[in-house]
C-alpha cells in the first residue's frame, strides 16, 4: 500500500499476533517500523525476520522492549523511537491481555492488570508520543479495542470493561486532536487466531464457548490488513469482517434483538448442565503484550 511507504510507524504488542502481522505488512510496503513489547527474545526474532522483507535501502526496523503499564518507560521509549526512526507518523496501540472467567472467580489482581495493560497502556503510549504529533501537526493514532469494546459477553467482564475504556478514550481524543490534524482510529477486531486467543481457550468458561458458537477466528494477517486499510483512509471506526460489522449494527440499532438471542442461548445451555459449585484452581497464565 503506497500510503505507508517511508512512513514511520510505532507498534506496541508488535512481536506476536495482530501486531506482528501488522508490522510485517508495513515492512513489505516500505515503512520504517519500530515494534515494542515486553519480551526481548520474541522482539529480536520478529525484527530479524522483518529485515528479510525490507524493500528499500536504509529501511529501519527496530525492536524496543517496553512495558506499556509504565508511563516513565513509555516516554523514554517514545523519545528514543522518534530519534532513531527520524520522526513518527503512525502510532498503533495494540498491546493487550485477556483473562476470561466467571465473575466471582477472576482474581482481584487480574481486574487491575487488564485495566493497566489494555486501557492505561493505550493512554500511556498515546500521551508519550503526543508532543511529537502536536508539534508536527499531523499523524495517525490507532487504538485496538475489540468486538467486546462495544458489547459485553458472558465471561469477559474484566476484559470488556478495559476495552470499553479504550473506546471512550478514543472518542474523546478524536476531538482533542482535531486542531492538530491528528486522526484517531478505534479498531474492533473479532476473535483472531493468535497466541492470546489460544491462551484464552485454556480457561474460557463453557458458557462463553457456547455463545461464541462455531465461529472461525479470523487470521491475524486478514485482521491486520483491515486495520491498515482503514487507518490509511483516516476512518475513525474500523471493523473487520461481515459478521463483526453485522454484530456492531445489531448492537447499535437493535440491541434488544441481539441481547435476546444471546440470553436465550445462554439460558438454554444453563438448563442442560449443572453449574460448577467449587471455585476452579487458579491457572498460571502468561499475559502477552
């Protein structure tokens, strides 16, 4: 995509899943790309692979360790990225974590962790790059939410709350940044075939599986393409896939119809089974981001 050639792009959560697929497309299109996440080994491996896809001399591909929950780190890395990339045109806030579970069984610390990664991570990185966008009076910011950022679903109380917060933040800064000609996008990916989804599947409540049905997850590559095409066009709301668009439309224009369908499916399942009475043992799960 010609729009991205020579653009300077910073991506959080760029070593796996949607972030990695997004970075690979950008490199193939001639962008200078910095990927950031907490795991340096995966970052180095991804960056080395991307260098093999470079399409122009001097194309920059950087791997930058970053914990998005730390405002101090975000500001330090933002300054370094702008210096080494030679500027910033696009920020993609993709780092995220998830923990589906029964409302009364999600550990207390998980509620705080998901809000710090999914919401405050987006806030921290946006604010860290903000001075550069304001100074140059141009740029694009994409905040990755989720289908569960516009609707709730059984088992995702902690996760959905953090992704709804990303949407509220995006709605507000869209207007905050109008005067500086910085465009904001909010992205609503559905279930995507990534390590994070596979991790979720280990602990997902049965009710959640039933409501998700037999919907096949989209590939990270396809989801990334939707994100990048919408971002290049300056769209505020970006929703990949027909089913996700249909769900968004139903939730907005006929919410009682959508809720009624999901509630009926949930009640029918719960009538057929005996709900667990004991708290399931805690599972050690490695968050990604």
